[in-house]
C-alpha cells in the first residue's frame, strides 16, 4: 500500500506565436491537458505550407520538451515512490486521551502479529493505559509526589503490561465506559491527579492502605471493569492466556536512542519525563540509529517511533514533516536572487508551505544533541513507522502511521517524515532484535 500526499496542482499554460513568412503559428500547450497546436491563417494558403509544416513540427517539439523540463523543475506537488512497505493494521484514533504511546505500541504489536502470519487483530489500547495508571499512582505516592504523573508513557509500558497481565481485543475492552464515542480523558486525568496528590501529601503512617482501590474504582468508572474472561474466535481467554496464545516474546524487543552524553553501545536511563519506570535504552551513533530503521523497514519489520512533533516543519494536515533550509545560501541563480529579496517572514512562509519538496538541512549528531539538551526535541508523541518512500528529488521519507484517525488528513491518517526530520527529532525507537543489522547487534551484545 502506497500512501501519497497530493498537493494543490497549479495549471500551467504556455502560449507562443511564431511568424514565418506571412503565416502566424500559434502554439498553445498545457502539460495537464496535452492540448494540440492551433493555426491562424493571415493570408491565402500557398504551396510553401508543406515546408513550413516541418519547421512548425520542429519548433513545437522544442516547446513541448522545454515545458516538460520546466514542469519538472517547478513541480508544485510531492510525488512519492515506495521503497519499502510493511503490512499493518488500520489507523486508530486516540482523540483527546494523551495516550499516543499505547496506540503506537499496540499498532506495532498488531503489525508484528501480521508479520508472524497471524490475522489482523484489533488490540485494546485502554487495557494498557489502565494498568499503567495504577502503577504510576503507586510510584507517585511512594515518591511523595516528586515525580511525573500524567497520561504520557513509553513503548515499554505496553510491553510490561503484555508480559505481566496479557492483552485484550478492542471488542472485549474499548475503554469507553463513560458513554462517549471517542476517548476523552480530560476529566479522568484531572480526577486521578487530584486523588494521588492528596494521598501523597499525607505523612507516613496516615495513608489509608485501601487508597489504591479508590484509583482503581475511578478507572473502572471511566474505562470499565477488565473482564476476567472474553471470547475470541469461539474460544474463551483470560488476558494472560490470550497473549500466550501468540508467539510474542517481550524479550525480543529493545529500545534504542542516540545521544553523546552517554557511552555508545551501552544502555543508559533515558532522561525524559515520560520514562517514569526509569528504563534503560541502548545508545548508538546517529548513523547506526538510521541504519537500524532502514534495515528494519526494508526487511519487513516496523518501528515504534518516539519523538518531537512540535516543530514548525511537522504538518500532519499536509501529510509531511520536514526540516527546510531557509538561508539564502541554499539557493542559486535567479532563484537565489529572488529568495534574497524576500522578507524573513516571507522566507519562512515559503519554506513551510508544504506545496513541494524543498532543500532540507543536513542534521548531524551535534545538531541532534543540542536540540535534546535545549529541550527543543522532547518526547511529546509516539507514532508507528511502516515504510520508506522517496520524493521526485530522491529525498528519503519514513511512512508514519499516526493515531489521529484515518480522516484526519488526505493521506488516511499517515504522513511522510523526511530523513532530516527523523534524524533531528527521534527521541527513541523500539524494534525487534532481529531487525538490527548484525554488526550493530554484535556491538550491543544482543
């Protein structure tokens, strides 16, 4: 399946009038319409017309070729060619729940099952969310409220629940107990935060040991009670037995990042607020991180992606994410001259109009590190990489499955993130160990 972004197409028509010995040859050419030349007679037809017809054909050919070249140079839309495409499940909608981590990781698991030969399964995201909230509440109270308590999380949170508690289908547990058609956790988040704050402020020895039941009851009211058993394909399962019915070994999945403030090829505790479990991530150079993603996608494995989407170059509505160059030095010839005449505001508007491919910055390890330390690149969103495409200029993009519903843009809920954007804004990824190139895997001792 190829996911294309189609920009607004501008019609370009070229008119050319050529005078040849008393005849005016009027050529009207449109690349989109493939229109034919038209003749305007200004005097009586002569025998020399056959001779002029040959001249006309030559000139017409030159004009047509020129227009094709001009169209290529000033193309007003993105055109993508598929390089790798991993079969995946349908796009889901997290709506207003702040639980992208669960949607991304659940999509990743659904895709892993497809890769392993199982039929497509719609896994319950809210089952993982509910379990994580309980453990977050325990951690918050135990740490006297001096840690993060929010809807956010990481891909490993899903793997932990999968390993310890199992999983359910969406049909068995959709998390919509409060009567809405879509997930909206505004009230739930506020209520849970107020509850844990009150409990955490109590001095030692004065905390009611049943406080956790209050948290669980709140979750049950909003998300629903977790069923002890449920039906799937005519069989009865518990969440644990359902997970065990598939060959999903959570030890086969690792999280990887790339930062210079820790040693490469060794694990370290990634310093981001949503890593509330204080989990370790393997650290590799940036080029290795990109090689892992490329190797995975080109060999049938998908990638669970954690990164920053607050950048101006991220446009889900337009179906692309880019890091454009906005300096005049990036442009040459007449284009550069025109570019230098623009105001800074106009330059930004042009660089970020998302109408056609633009020159992008070359992101280094140092650029990436600086963005992380300056809090310009934060872990504010998780999504799911399922393919690779190239645009007409040869720029590589990563096909990204978002969790904002399939009608959230013209690309069916997908977008294409450029290589530059991914290099700068990736916080971490989760992949199957077998998706890592052998040389890198050996260095990581996996």
